C-alpha cells in the first residue's frame, strides 16, 4: 500500500523514467547509475536481491537501444551478479527480459533486464501456488548491502 500511495503521481507516466530524476536513490532503491542505464531493486522481488537493469531510454524492446546502452546494461548486469554472489552466495541466477505484455512484462513500454538469485529449494514456487512471496530481508537492508558489495572500478 505504501508503494501504491507514494507512486500515485507516476501512474500516468513511466516509473522507470520518473525514479532516476527524483534524486532519491536510497528511497527509490537505485543501487548504481551509469551513463545509459541504472540498476534498481525490484519492489516485488521473487527472491532476495532481485534487481533490474534499466536503460534511461524509454523504449519497449532492446533492438531499439543503441549499442552503447546495450553494452552498459550487460556490464551493469555483470557487476550486479558479482555483488549478489558476495552478498548471498546463490547457486544460480535467472536473467532475462519480458518483452511485451503477453510475455509477462509488468511495464511493457520500458524494457528492463531482471536478475534473480536462486537456490535449490528456494520459495519461488510460492508465488504461483499460494500467491505469496517469502522475502526474509527488508529491501532497504538489501539496498545497503548491495551498495557495499558492488565491485569497485
């Protein structure tokens, strides 16, 4: 409810375009900014550490992005995976994009890349079978830990 009430003003626009311009990275869970893209924690994570790499360009599909943006997105993804390995020691990852509403994109008009840490026996199935997510760590704590674990240049 807190999320819905605080983002009512964005409902007519794009949250991925609005959040970087607010200058409240900690509150908005923006972990890292690049020249063409940024990393943000998912407000509705499948598992602890579920992050998204989002281009600043408002496009619905990756083939509309410049090469520099695509390259930076992959570099940010790699740094995010390294940070997640240090933080949680996951056994695996799901990485991907849902391109279009029919593919499951919640915000289809602005492409974004998901990275979800995974462990054998994790509770990811709970979303499907029980409509419930089990996340033992508060998102603000995850954000702080990720900032600290992010690879240094």
